[in-house]
């Protein structure tokens, strides 16, 4: 009979990204303001818990109000959210990235970013900035190039080529009026990480996209999410980042 006198101990470790749970369910809306938006005062970031308070500060026609309205439009909604200022005052115009950095310097207790601008330039710049952080950036685009197979220079293709897995982008022809990303984040960010899928969700106040099978395949191949009607039900599809990683 042999005696086992050599014992090998193997320790296996796995590095995981740590999430600040205390701020996980808090969104930040990055919104343009100018001299007319005096209700917001000189603050860089404000915390809100109701739509009426946003109306008091910005008015009901402001893009910031519209975004907040979509954020709070579902049956499930965040208890609090933040609005950050992008200065567009005469002589004090700043980029979205500059505004984001200024907001972070003041208040970094948030997890999901959404921005008023949907231009390719602003989306790419914010996506690259968020990529270096332990946060997520949600956006949408109405660009006609997105569902075109022959086009490889659309914003979704660019973000996928960069492997930007901290950005979630949705294609919608009504992106600039419906802000579907805000409605999506509002209903899903409050869920415990890993307990829920972002796919097959209904978005209150968001118009569904009418897409052909070919367009759907192209959008998925480029890293886009989308909102469509399937057998009478309006649902989000994919629930993935620009690099095709699951959001949850």
C-alpha cells in the first residue's frame, strides 16, 4: 500500500468587475442648458425624485424634462435620478465630455449615463470616455445608415469595432423625440444585477420600429438594440452592449 505524502493545494481566483451597489440604480441625464434655464441655478448636478421638480427647474418643454418623463414613465422606476448640466451659454460652450467630467468632479454617485445629444460625434466621445469607467452609457440613434448592410461607418459599427462593452445603443427612427434609452433604463436599472434580462421589455411612450428581417439581421450584426412589435406585443430585442455582451 502506498502512502500519499505530497499534497498539492491549488487556489483558483477570478477577477470580476466591482459595482458600487449603492449607486447602481441611479441614472444621470446629461442635458444642455443656456442662459434661459435659470431654474437650475449655478449647480452642475441636481438630484431629483419627482417629475414635478424637474418641471419647476427646467419647464415642461425642455429636453431634460422629456428625458426624465421617459425615465419615469414605466410601472417600475428609479427612486432618484440626477440631471447634469452641459453649458451652452454664449461664451461658455462646452463639449459633452467636458460636461461629464465636470459632473463627476461634483457628484459621482450614479451608474447609467444618458445624454441629450444623439449625434455620432457626441455618442462616440461619450462612449470612449465611459469605456474607461465602471459605469454604463445608454444612447440611441435615428441614423438611416444603421440598418444598411453596405454601410460600415455608422456609429454602431464604429463602437463595435472598438469593443466598447460599456455602451448600449438602440436604433429608433424616433430616437430624438422618444429617447427610448431613457424609458429602457428607467424600468430596468432598478433590478438587482444579474437577476433580470433587458430583452423582451415594454417601453412606455416609445414608438416601435417597423423593420424587415434583413434590417434586423444587419442591426444585430452591428451591435444595435431595437424595439419592435412581435405577435401583438411591443418588446425590446437583444439587451446587449455595442460589443454584443449581455447588459445584465
